[in-house]
């Protein structure tokens, strides 16, 4: 029960948004096997309490086939009376770029606006729109960087003048700094071979007078995938990563979570912070959404038990690792 998924079917890269009527909607990447079906490329679920969820089906209209057939990691903001969905699309795992779609309703349909938000990147995924305390909109994302001590997919950010237009070029946020973030050793990429590292799935909140970012690292395909964190005094940084000794906020647990990652952050109806993330099922066949408590302490965030488990503590445990926390 401690690790029971909130949605017990394929639902990867979950992003949970609280709506003006206090209900919730979750957007996620659809099963790759279903992405060839025009009716399902981005799926959404709605909930009144974060406990019971109902699918509303596909909410994003399929775009130009020339952009690709793989739609990943949708996230949505409300701005100017409309809803704006950010996502990446590419050919399989290649050539992804960030795009934006608009809808009058959070339930869609979202219509692609014909804009490539990252035309100068070779590969860009996992957009995260965030409005800072001063009202400035930022778009965080992951992009490929070769000129680095640890080449691979790094995190970046660009300020936005509107939901559809950057006001400045992207700047670096975080680079990989640990071996657990290796996606694949000796990976052929861009006419070279690299020990390829990956940081992806950034999510940002403002708590305790500072900005906190959670993000995932490693290979999403297996049990070594995990979530870490960083903090900063400004949305543009500099960002201070978690201490290397205890940098993983979420990781695989014995008999429980398998490769947890690609999270988002929200609050429940009582104002408590919640982390949404996916984890593989026992057969490593599908990624499912989980919802757990999280708190932001002076020395870093801490994850507690699932919100749907009656025995979960109201407040997260004192350990920064869920593998320790589940025994609290």
C-alpha cells in the first residue's frame, strides 16, 4: 500500500495542475504503443481530491507529421484567460524540439501554434513553465551539451516575454555532477562516442524564501533513474545542487519503487506540498503516476509517504531518501 500508484495504468511524466475551481488535472505522456493512434498522444485525468482520478482522454491535437510522432512530457499553465501546453515532439528519441499549444479549456483540445521554441538546439525536451514571485514567466527544459566535463543532456532556462516567445536566449542551469546520472557509457551520439549523462524533467517552486528545483537523472528505462534537487536565490541561478553524499531525493526501493522520476510539484486542498512522479510496475512494462507528500526544509526537500495511504504521516519524514522514509 505504501507505494500504490495514484493512477494504475500507463501514465508517464506526470504534471499535476490545480484549477481555479480547486479541482486538479494531470497531464502525462501516453503509452508509446498508443502514440501511433491519432486519438491518444497526450492523455489527461481529472480529480476533485488527488485520490480518485478519471480519464478525459486525449487533449492535444496531433500536429504536422513532419515534426515527429513521439510526444513527450506535457506541462500546462493558465495565462491571459487561456491554457498553454508545452511539450516536445520528435522522431522516436531523435530530433526533439519544444512546442506550445493553446486551448480555452484545461480539458482541451489544445491546438499547436506552429512555433518551435528551441530552433537553435540540437535536442530539447521536458519543458517546465514557471512564473516567479515577480510575475516573470520562465521556461526550464533539458538540452544536449557536448562541450562539458560530463557531456549529455543538461538543464537550461529562458525568460519568456509571453507564453509563446522567449525574451532572452537560453542559459545554463545545471550540468551533471555524478556517475549515477550516466544514461549510457560509450554511447554513440553526434558522430562521437560519449559516457552520456542525463538531467531532465525540471520542476521549480518557491518556498522558504528561495527557489527549489527537482529534476531527474540517469536512464529513464531502468531502476537507476532517480530524482535530485537544487536551490537558488533567483530563477536564473546560480543553482546549488544537492550534496553528493545524499543527493537523491527519490530512488528505487526494495519491493517498492522502480526507477522513480520525472516529477512535478503541486499542493493539496490543505495546502500541503505534493510531489507527483512516475515509477515502473513490477514487470517494468509501464510507468504509473504516484503522489507523495514532500516538504522543503532549510537543508533540502524531504519526501514522505503516498497521500492515498491512510498510514502515511501528515508531514514528510526526516530522511531525504524515500528508501529510508518508507520505514518511518
